[in-house]
């Protein structure tokens, strides 16, 4: 669909807006009302278009930014571009897709992971922890897992919500993937009780780290 303008796409997204979806999303901090399945269908039709993605991102509109993340070329972004973009990802869904669909595929991912972990902005730091949790699972060699647990133990209990969630994910993944660190991960989770009372739908695993770790280990042992 080369030749499609940003105005065309914004008009299409506006036509897909559903007030009921917006109301649900806004309860989670996401200010858009486009069904994500429909959004993905638009992205599939547009295919990869880096220039259009940049224009859509530049609008600041949440639905447009989500679409931009689906049609961009992750490896085309310079390190400083990604660093600037993460500081603009203020809604949870944009932040999550940016980290998972773009940064993880970038050659700058490891450099940014280290830089973001130490960033004073909790939203930026949460991206660093999300990338670290991914490394804990996929490429743990060279990570100081005991040191990560030290930081989680000291800081997760009082961390802002998004940062706390990312640190908790890292804690759980260390416990799931690394048996030598599992007892300490469980102990930290039990003592801090982060997300212990988080409402969890039936047939879903609680994000409370001790329950999450135990369930994933059970599944590993059963397979």
C-alpha cells in the first residue's frame, strides 16, 4: 500500500474507534478505542513502511503509534532514536509493544538494556527490566542474577507500578529458569507480597511471583 498518506491512515483509525473499547482501555491507562485485531489487519495490509511509521509515531496518537510499531523496521532505528522514543511511551500498551516488537529486535537492545536499567525515570527503567527479564530466559550468560535479586529485594516493594511490574517479571523468570536462585526468588516474593492480591481470571496464572514460579516449574516437570 505504498502511497498511503498519514491522513488516510488516521481517518481509517478514526472510523474504527469504538467508545466501548476506549472505556475499557482507559481503565488500564490506554487512551484509544481501536480493536487490536482490526489494528493488526490494517498493519498487515500496509506491510512494512518505515517512513509512514515515523509519521504515524510523530502524531502522538496512541492508536497511530501502535500501528507505527507494527509497520516499522526495528533495525532501522538508531540507538538515540530508540532512547528518545521510550521516553514518549507513556501509555502501557505503546510501551509494551515498543519494547517487545521494536527494541528486542534492534542491534542496540543490549546497550539500551544496561542504560535504561540505571535511568532515574521509572518508565524508562521498566523497559530496562523488561529487556533484562527477556535475557534471563533467552540469554542469561553474563548476567549477575544474584545482583539483580539484590536490587529487586531492595527496591521492588516501593517502586512505581510499571517499574514494579517489570521487576516482578524479572524476579519470577529468575525463579522459573534458574533453580539455584529459586529459593531466594521465592523468599523475596513471599516477603514483599507484590501483586499477591492481583485479580486473576480463571485459568490464568497469578502474577504473584511465588505462585507464578511454582506453576511454571510444575508445568516444566510435567512435560
